[in-house]
C-alpha cells in the first residue's frame, strides 16, 4: 500500500480508485477536494456510494469519516442531489 492508504479512511481499494482517477498523493487529493475526487471515481465505478464522500473528506482533514460527516452533512446531501440530477439528465437524453 502506498502513501494514500496511510490517510484515515483510505484502504487499498479506495487508494487504487484514487490512483486510477489521477490522484496519487495526499497533496493531490487535497487540491482536488473530496467532491471532485468522488465524482472522478464515479466516472468509472458507479458502485462508489455517497458514503465514500465523507471518508474522502475525512482523509483530507486527517479525521475519521464519522467526524467529517457531522460537519459536512448538508454539503454531502447537496453533492448527492447534484449527482442524481446528472444521472437523471443523462437518462433522459438516452431516450
């Protein structure tokens, strides 16, 4: 396991996903931000659920995801809402 897996909430699978998304250091994760990193992962792995977002935020802040969740709850709901809008609009275009 590499540098990213040393961060809180980042295991082998998430580290591999981040690297595939072009985020291979803690600094790049911080620069990218949790929301953008999660959306990049979603581009190739739609199974990456919304729970990954507070984990990424916690990794950036150096805290466990439960500690990041309380501070960002509204923001996380907003991202989920945005993601659903994107999904709906894409499905509508496919018709």
